[in-house]
């Protein structure tokens, strides 16, 4: 019995048992990352190489979800400013959490404890439960708890700050309603993408500071606290995340202790484009791939089929195949390997060659696979001594 498909060897393993073959779990399963595995197991007998036979079983495993993820808020914190003339029922802010689980395990409800604010249990909309009256230059702080509906349930809290200001004290305003940028996935780290800029309130000379407060769980971006320059900190991967929606907060610091700092937030949308940064990978049970064909078969006899995959997209993942052996040929797109001549066991019990898979865009990347073809002894095919007969 031979090994399984290389893509799954870290997760599953085949073990010989008196009853046959046992498939065992060799790694950690995560439904949110991979919820289905498909692979093959090849069993080969122990006959002499020239007479060896094999069979392949195809296996599909569906992974079921368990409640193993906490809800995660889209922002690390929420901080909004509110004019002191806001009435009861006014919307303050909407908080949002997501859960990587499935079904009820991913259904989220929200709650908070406050006499002045309320929250919709499923939509996360926070509203005023009463008017603010003459309250001004005050900051309210509370927590919102997001709870999933799994068993047992899991929950996460996030802080919410509400700064109340007079109508004459206006928060800063970004010069654009939204910022957008398109960059390739091989964009260099440490290089600036763009600059966000907010304008100060009229008549106020206080400084503005910038912070990333959402959309960057892996800390791949940074923003200059005073400059607003957005920079890439860590490498991007198009195959993992195609779009990053960052939330940048601008805070105008108060002029004095009795005047609070006022925030405003904006979205920065970074779209990532694919580049050819992945090599093709053969989906073979083992390397070398061992197959067989009977001797005396006519040219064009199918020997085997090889298949390679590329994690890139579009033209980057289009693959062509080639091999260099006078006895065999391969279809450049389908990967089917056929004979070009009759093969004879007496001239060698096996033939070996290398198949190369190459993608279609610069810089061209390739992978190689070794193939061994065993030539089985067989009875010669009947042949007429002449190609045609004429009877008169």
C-alpha cells in the first residue's frame, strides 16, 4: 500500500491493519479553513515489479462544524461623537461582530448595560434611550457583549465610547468620503500606499491623530499617528484575502481638560490583485508515479493521466505539460500520457521519464514529477502476414 495524496498527508494517514487499511487523523481539523477533503489511496501488491498490480480508492471526507470560534468585532473599539441636542431614539453607532463557525454557532446577539443607551439584539444598532438635555463635553464609556448561540456559547466584549459635544464644537472631517487603493500582492512592505487627511474644526488649533481601529486583524498595515500615511507592514496574499477594508479613526484632541477629544472614522478599501507567485503542484498519490502498460500495445495506448494545480488565478493558473521521451507523449493541456510506439518487455522492464508542468504568465513557474512505466509481459497481438488480400 502506498501513501496518499501529498496535499492531505499532514492531516490524514493510512495505516496497515490485519483487516486492510485504516484511515487515521494525523493533524488538526478546522471547518472554517477546510470543510472538505478529497484524496486517493493507492494499494499495490508485492509481486515482482514487472507483474505488480495496483488499485486506487478515492476518498471524500466532510468536516462538521463545532463551536470553536469566539465572535470577533470588526473594530477593536468604537468611539463616536454626538451633539448635545441629540434626541431620544437617535442612532449613536452600529457595532458588528462575525463568527467563523456555521449555523447557530455563528448566530450572534448583542447586549449592553446602560441607562442612556440601548442596543438591537441582532442588528447591533445602538440608540439613545433619552435626550441628552444640557449635557456637554462629557464622555460615556460602556461595553457591548456579542454572544453566539452555540452550546456552550462563546462571547466577546468591545468597548464603546461616546463623546458629547456642543454644536459649536465640531469633530474633524476627512477630505474624502472613502479612500481606495489597488495594489499587487507582491507590494513591498514599508512602502506608503496613500495618505488619509482630516480637517480640523473651525477655530480650533489642536492636533489630529490617526489610528487603525478595524479591518486589520493580522496587523498588516500601519498609519502614521500625525502624518496619516498608510503603510504596508506585512506581505499580502491574494489567495487568502482579496480585499482589506480598514477603518481609520481621526481624533482631534481637546484644547483643554473640559473639552473632550472628538473622533471621526473613515473606510480605506485596499483591493489586492493576483501575481504569479505560486508554482504548479502535481496531484499524485506518490512521486515517482508508478504505472504499467502491456507490451505489444499499439501506439496511442493510454498509459496514465497526470494533473497539476496552481493556487494562482486567471491566466496565472493555466498549466501546460511536456515530457521528453521518444516512447511517450503527453497532451499539453489534458495531461494524458500515451505511447508513441510499441513497447517490448525484452527491451527493458520499465521506462522512466519526467513530466514538467508550467504555468502561463511571467515569471513562468514550473514543477516536475517522475513517472515510471512498468512494461508487463503479454501475448503478442495476432497479425496478418499481409495488409490486404485480393481474392479473384
